[in-house]
């Protein structure tokens, strides 16, 4: 039994009307339009970047390596171990274990500090939610993109690694590049 539409059904055409001219255009016209783009780029000169010595510039909003910060005047850590970054992380790659500050040992400006702060970069999706969730701007994402390693355990960045300065800065793209 075949279905037949009633009088109240409107037929919608999603393709061009059938015909020889339309079929020819679809077969050859779109191919020629693609070749026009290819041949337009054919005369451009190739750009080669000598990678290890010359870094590829990144855009200013690029999110790369994570970095924990300290206050410049006191040297205390900005992270108070609130774990908001870990709660905001969709990949669940941040681990924060908080400890209490004592009058003798003052690590951060708050009542607590992050005794353990780890980011598993093999799970991180570099979304930047940790940076947005932090109320103290303790964690930011820099422009460094060279973070590959041979073992997964080396991709777990500890608090000491995140507080340390990266080895070399990646250049930023200028306006219009």
C-alpha cells in the first residue's frame, strides 16, 4: 500500500527543477568554481617557517599552557584552594587539595592555600573555563603551545611546574595577519 498525500499537504522542492541545463551546471559549474579558487592560489608564493628556530605566531585570544600566579609585591600565591576551577572544568582534569594557612607558614593571602594543584594536560580541552571561574585571577592560560611528551605521567603539571615561568614565549600575531 502506497501513501498518497491529501489536499492539505504542500510539496516542498529542495532541489533545482530537473532538466539538462541544471544537471550540466551542477556537474561542471561547481567543479569549475572550485578550480578557479585553486588556480587563483596557484601563483602565490609558498611560506615556509623554520619551526624550531622560528615559532608560529598565535592570535591574542589563543589558550595554551596554564600558569599559576603570585602577588608581585608579597610573593604570596593568588590561589586560595577554593576548587572553583576544578568544579568548572568539563574534562575533570584539575585536582586541588586545600590546606590551612598558619601564622608561621603563610602561602597565600587567604585562609587556605592549594597544597596540591595538578592539571592533567592529556585530558584538558583548553576551553578556558578554569580561567573564567577563578575569582582571584590565580590561573591563566598563556600562549605557549609546545607541551607534547612521550609519557602520560609527564603531562600532569604540578603546582611547581605551573608557578614556574615558561622557557620561551610564543610570538603574538599582529593586527591584520
